[in-house]
C-alpha cells in the first residue's frame, strides 16, 4: 500500500496518497512493523509539508525519527534534515 501512496505522491494526487499511506500505516501497526510505520510517518509528513500543514508535518516527522532511532536505523538522520527545513518554521 505504501508503494501506491508513493505513486500517487509522484502524480501530485495528495488525497489518494494520504489514503494509501494511512492504510499502510494501519497495516504496519497491526503487524507491529516499526520500519514500515516509520516510513509511513515520514511519507505522511512530506505530504503535510507539501500541503503547508507544517504542524502536522512536524508531528509525523518526529514520530518517524523516534521509531528509526528506536530501531538504531541511521535513516533517522535523513528525516531530521527534513524536520530542520526552515520552511517548517512556524
């Protein structure tokens, strides 16, 4: 489902992208797949940032970073870069 969300993101169809990322998140939560959850949170954050919903983007990025750090995954640094983007200043 995450892949479908990415396809819709590439097409700039953010409503459908959000729906697929949210469904993927529900599935990953049910299966306790933390890496998948972290990816979903990051993708949802990017969509929110694109839509100008910075507060929500920050919330999703922070959840993604927390999971990646919990897993010891260095990808957390990439999400931290997105979170440090001056465009997110509120």
